[in-house]
C-alpha cells in the first residue's frame, strides 16, 4: 500500500493511507524540497561571486599623447598600464621601469602639455567600474616622483564610432602611497555606461616635476551578466519553488 502511495504521492492525495503515514511522507518530501532549495540558493550565490570576480575586461591602448619610453631610454609606456606589469595581487611595484606609464612632459621632445590616454575594451559593453593605481615611483627625498601621478582629469566614453562624450568631468585621482604592500587601487564607478573606448583627458598632476603625468595600472570591470550555468541554477530554483507551492496548495 505504501509503494502505491509513493507512486501517486505527487498527484492526488491517496485515500488509503492513514493520516500519520501521510504526514510523515509529506514531511520527508518537504525536507527534501527545502534541502534542494537551499542547495540551489547556495549555488546561485557561489556562481554570482565567481561571475563578479571574472568580470574584468581585457583592455589595450587605443592612443596616448606621448610615451617617455618612445623618446628616451626609460621603459615607461602606456602598454604597462594594461599588461599587469608590476601588479602583484592588488598592489603595484614602486619601480617604474617596465611597469608604469610616464608621458614626456617638458622633459623630452616633443613636449606633451595636453596629456591624454584612451583605452580600448574590444567591444561595446556595460561598464561597472574602473580601478586606477596612480604613478607609484618613489625614492628617498624625492617627493616629486609621486607628484607625477594624475591628480585630475575628465573621463569620456565612446562607442565603436570613437565619438566621445563626457561621463565624469574633473575626476580626482588619489596620489599613490609609494609603497608596494597595500592595495592603493582607486575604484571609480562608471554607472553601467555602454562603451568600447574610455578616455582620460588629464588636466593636472600632483605637483610633480617637468609637467610629467603618469599612472601604474588601470583595470575595467563589466556589469555582470547571468551565464548559462547561472541561468540553469535560476531554472532549478524556479522549478523547486513552484513544486513547493504546489505541495503547499494540496495540503
Ligand atoms: Ca603596471
Ligand atoms: Ca586635455
């Protein structure tokens, strides 16, 4: 009789079971459903955290007003901002050679008094934020080196057509600490704006020498989207929830 009840347990209520048998079976079913629901929720949270962690967008340099590395023996070019060079975990080296960008300022010809840099994110996508590590070169009794870091600038964005519009005018950038054991990356929200190109039109440094401006690293992050795995988990969650609802309705 119990086996009959098992096979029809998800359909109409079997009349031949006595009430305490029915209650026990229902409690087991509800426990199973709650366990499955909790599992689906945990999976969902886990998948969300993975998704957030991998939302960084690979970037390249579309254009830059000048690279000190192009006209001198110093290896300081904009490519070092998007390659991860000098980045260790969430901090950055204090040695600029091969790890940071510095423009020519008035130190080398051609001078660069209108510094700007444009990042290419490969395709138009919704941008959640950018993370900026400022110019972190430091030596004892040389405060002007950290002063070469970007202090203010406009952030502009463009789609495939490279027609820029202002997103954040006169953004302030934190001066770097001159150490390499803290996360000094500054997160700037980009409000989910759809863009392929992001331009920094730099207006001032932090009081450094020779009108230099520089940075250590820049990363971009997309607004997370549900993946196939996430959609599957959401589907499982929906099925479990509707099953629970049906079970409750029948009691
Ligand atoms: Ca770097
Ligand atoms: Ca400018």
